[in-house]
C-alpha cells in the first residue's frame, strides 16, 4: 500500500509543477486566464475536449454499468463518437469563430442581454451539480482505496482540484488535461492488456459474460437496447455541440486547430471506449462477486470494480497509478468547469452588472479567482450530498442529472447555432418549458406508464432504468426541441431590435479565424514546457520498476514509461529549444 501512496504523491507533485509552470502565462489578462488567450494548439485542445467527457465517473459509474450489463455501456460512448464527427465537420470551427472568451458572451451576441443573464444563472448551478457528481465518483473510489471516510476524502480531493485550477487558469487546466490524457491512456491500456491475458482473450468475454455480453442480465426486450443507442446518440450530439460546451474550442489558436482538436477527441474516443471497459467486462467473469467487496457503498458497490481488478490482478503500485488516473479524469472535468464558471461570472455579471464596465483587467482576474474558489466549495458540498444517496448507483445518478436537468438547457444552446431567426424570448422560454417536460417525465410518463402502451406489464430494474432514460431523451427531443423550433413562427424581423448584433455574430461564425502574428513562439513554448513535464512523468514511471513485482509487472511499467518518454521527447524536439530561446531574446 505504501507504494500506492508514493505514486499518488508523485502525481500531485506533477500537477503542482504544471500549475506553477503555466501560472505566468495565465496572469497577463482575463482572456489568458479564462481561455488561454485563444492561442492553444490542436493537440492540447483535443486533449481537453476528450478529457471533459472522461471523469472519474467513467472509471466508477460507467465501469459499474459495464460490469453489470456488458456491451450496453458503449451506447453513451458511441454517442460521443458521433458528436465529435459533427464537431469536426461543422461545430468546432464555428464555436472558435464566435470570437468570445466565455460561452455566455456568445449567448449575449446570439440572443441578447436578457438571455445572457438567464443562462449565466442557469449554467453555473448546473455545472456545480455536474462537478459534484464527478467529485462524488472520485470520493467513492478514493475512500475504498484508502479505507477512509468518504466525506473526508471528498473534502481533501476537492481542495486539491480547486488549488490547481485556481493557480493557473485555462493554461494550467488544458496543460494538465494533456498530461492527464497520457496518464489515463497508460493505465487503461496496461489494465486492458493484463485483463485480456488473464481472462483468456476477447472471445472469453463475449462467450462467458454473465447473462450474455450483448444483452446482459435482466433484459428481455432487445428493442430497449436499440432505442438506448439511438437516443444516446441524439443526446450526446447536443450535449457536446452547444454554446455552453463551446469553451473547449474557444481555446484553439484558429479555426483549423479547433477542427483538428475535435478529430483528435474522436480518434481517442474510438480507441478508448472499448479499452476502458475490458477490465470490468473481464472482472464480471473472473470476480463475479466483486461488488460484494465494498458493501458500505450501497448501490454504488459495483462502481469500485476497477479497484477490485487492480488489487487482485495488477502488479503492486498499479492501484496508486489507477488513483492517479482517477484524479486525472476528475480534475480534467472539474477544473474545466471551475474555470468556465469563473469566466462566465466575471464577464457576464461582475464586469457588466456589478462594475458596469469600470473594472480593469487586474480586478477582473481577482474576481475570477474568488468566483473559482466559491464554486469549488459549492462543488465539494454538492458531492458530499450525493454521497448520502446510497440507493442510487453513480451511473443512474449521472443519467438523471444529465437528462432531467441538463437537456432543457442545452436545447436552445444547440439549436441556436443552426436556427438563426428566433424571437428574443425563445431561449429562456424553451428552458422553462423543458423543465416542465422533465417534471412530466418524472411524474406522468413513468417507465411503467409508457410500458403499458406496448402491453408490457412488468419491467426489471434495469429495463425500467433504460426506459426512463429513453423517455426523457425522447421527450426533450420532440417536445422541448419542437417548442424552440415552433417559436420561429413568432419571429418578426421588423420588431427585432437585436437583429444587427445577431447578423454580426453569424458573420463572425461563418468567417475563418487565423492565427495571430508571433504565434509560432507561443506554439513552441507550449511544446517545450509540456515536453519537459512529460519527460519528468516518464522518469517517475521508470522508478516504478524498483517496486518488488514479478518480471512481467516490472516490464509493464517500463513499457509505459518508454511510451510516455517518446511523447515527451517528440514535443521537446519539435519545440526547437535553441530557436525558441533566440526568438524570446529578440522579442
């Protein structure tokens, strides 16, 4: 166990180094702090686009779902893949071309001041709730690893995430996302390879998964799975490609880099989706009673299956590396949310409403850091609340938050880029109507009620859960989205006082962004700094060879270190350090 603590300590040292190394780059202006000044390379932006869809929930709630139900978990991630295809061909570059620093500034340009304030005070609470789910997932896992009180674990881990996101703003957030992508890739591939070896190969998983790999247990209606796949694609398409989530592409240095970032996220999602879930799939065969290992977690017991696999199968030190991966996954989502929320608060409320345009950049930076701190505290308190809901698995908790609360908000922010002529009241009215639709789903269109339409008298717990998610997505697709589309019938161009601003917004959206003069120096600085950090990370992985493991375990760590070193060496070499130093001295 002491080796795991050493690995985790090394990880936190690396994260602090990232924050300190990129702190100076975030201290020049609010634009630098909130979105890196729009100067980031595609592989950094692509890493953060990928990692924001990958929190500790993937290693816990999603892994628990894979352990219990098999192939069905891929519905969510196939939806992510389709969403990033659309992002590559259409949305990513248009989000960058909005030419704003925060998502709510885009809302202001598209829909006007009233909607900017409305979405400011809707997006921030929703982000706090989502981040609370992610932090709760990390707390569940960490408390099991350290045999510690879950509330204490949430406070400690939440504080660590807050400090790192507070220090260096968007530069530190995105840089840490890139490093964390490597950590997650290393641990995922290593665990997947070992799992396949010990279970006997992919065919063993497909043939011997309890209840059948494709259908899984407690599923009597194949059409429910088909419906889940279809509706999850629709849900993820709008969950990833909307103005609220556009912040990840606002960081890119130009339109082409924004599109390349979406392509990178797509490629990583395609390869990552299956790799992530091989260990829980194999564990369902190798350790069918894994969920019983942590009965104190209640319905969340199966969410610790990755830990059971790492402890029983992987070499010493892997649990620490796995925890580092979980910290990485959670921090990548949570620090992005904290940074985005502070930007939204400062740019759309503090600067315009409180200070009425009189605050200088230094004051706004301080206000952003204070807002980040308050948001972080609220996230910790929300995660503590979710930890008390032991009757809900993390998968069910995430789905309920995403479908019931998030869907109504995302509909106008997704369609607003596609539909250009809507009345000023359409966005906020759609959200209010969407909340009513969510109420209908909870209280009227229940799974048992809808099942009766098709002559189904009884549903298993799993079938009811799948149907509830489908009903919610379908309701918002047809009713909430339909409501927004119908508002176009009430649009009167002659009465639209905002039409000139809207026209200017869409002119920008359709006009390519090109990199600024002198960007090459910033590009090479990014490669040089990250290259150094990645090489340090490889050195740390190499020291894990010293842990007393069987030869195959030592070779596994060595292979991981070699792969990471190759990435770091490539970044350092591409930075052309001598030329970079010369350019900086000339400037």
